[in-house]
C-alpha cells in the first residue's frame, strides 16, 4: 500500500511542478490539462486509501466475529 501511495505522491508533485512551469511560460491550456491529471491522481489516491481502510475494517470485524 505504501509504495502505491508514495508513487501517487511523486506523480502529484511532478504534475504540480509541470503546472507551475507551464503557467510561467503562459501556456494556460496545457497547465489546465496537467492540473486535471493531478486532480485525477489525487482522486485515485483518496479512493485507494478509503478502499484500504474499508478492507482493514472488514478484516478486523471478521476476526472479531470468528473469535465469538
């Protein structure tokens, strides 16, 4: 899990730098496209984190019910 999150964080940082560079070059359309890519990457990160948390909660619940 941590490796995937780290990968997404790295991608987000790359996209943020690219966006700033493009804005500095007055390439607003390209900067907006990169911003969209960053947003999609951020959404994927959030969904992955939620899925991992739900899976962990389900494992804990199943272990608890097994012990009863």
